[in-house]
C-alpha cells in the first residue's frame, strides 16, 4: 500500500508523512482474533515485565478509551499530574492504576469490550485530519505533532502490544508486511531526535536499511542545527546501519538492548554514528 501523504508545512524534518488510517481496521481484526484464540492459561502468562497477557489487553482498552474521551468527546476529567511528576512518570503511573483496576474484569468480558470500543477507535482514526495538530510524540521530538504522526504512533503501540501477547503465548511476530512496513517506517521517525546531540558538519548523512519485504531505507541528514529526514541527495553516507526487521522493531520498543542490536547489525562508516543509531527508542520510556 502507499502509506505516504502530502507533506504539510512545519514538520518536513520528520520525513514524508505516513497514512496509517487504513490499517487500524486490519489491526483491530487481528487483535480480536489473537485474543479470542487464547486458552484460559494464556491470559496469566507474562507478556512484559510485571504485566500478564490480560494486563496488556486491559492497557489497550485504556488506550482506546483515552483516545476517544480526549480527542473525540472532548472529555478532560482523566488522571492529573502529581506535583513535580514528569510525563513519563505520569504515563506509567496512570497506566498501572488502570491495569490494576481492570484485574476484576474477566478475559471474556475484556475481549467483548475491546471488540465494542475498538471499532469506534478505528472510525476515529479513519476520519482524522492527518495535517491537524495533535498530541506530542516525545520520542520523535515533535510537540505538538501532526495527527499523521500521532496516529501512526498509536498504530505502532497497538501492533507492538499484540506482538507481546503473541510472543507470550508461543507465537512469533506477525509478518504481515502491510502492518509491519508502516510500523517500521513510523519507528524510524525517531532518527532525527535520536541523533539530536550528535554534532556533525552540515550535509553529513546516516542511512538505516532494514531488510525484508517490510523493510526499506531511511537517510537522516545534519542540517541547520538539527537532523532531518527530509529528502536527501544521493551522496555517500558517513555511516550505514543495516538491520533485520525483527531486530529493528525490538530495538525501537526496548525489547532488546542497544548492545544486542549493535552486535546483530551490519555497519559501515563512522562507528560513533552507527552506535548512536543503535540507541534509537520509538516508545515513551
């Protein structure tokens, strides 16, 4: 699919906009199928440290409700920041409080509710204006971010949590390139922010290649005091980092450590730039 949109002004350094809107429906269908196929014991398996499969599913429901309440319904009576609390601490605390409250909900009721609310989230994103200002995406250094990036970020979160459930229950990563290609493309929008503290002459380029049918190539260029994913010339990059798709998405979501990714990567050029790329994070942490 063609997942690119016309570039609105003001965010060209993030690269060509992504149109994730058509993918929320297939992602919701895949989530429902994954959850309905689970055995009773699967719901108690650890999906991420401290959270079971049921906890991750409950977290997704919280994400669904939060998006609809905030952006569709204009409801602003949710959790509030504690004095001195950082964004990351606030998000982790409110997520944990929600998950703990949902532990009284049975898996069957949880799936039914996700199946009721999920399609409403799909409709919200399908009709969203991709150029409108929206929530900041901290890992991309964009605040406010354009809705196209905010939407794509949510798609990556939904997809990642589904993979965590799959892995916890003995399944591999969903290889569907329709979804994975857009997930990887979105994750790579963290590259300019990842390299923000790297001082390099203007025009210096770093290229990341991800192998496989869902992969691609992204070139980030030092330009005017910041790094940019805007269209680059065909010059030789100062560093190239080549990853397989599994390593790439796990690195971006902190599923593996940078040293592990660096050991798996094939690199060429300046080591410091390649090492910096391998510190990419595309989730709030």
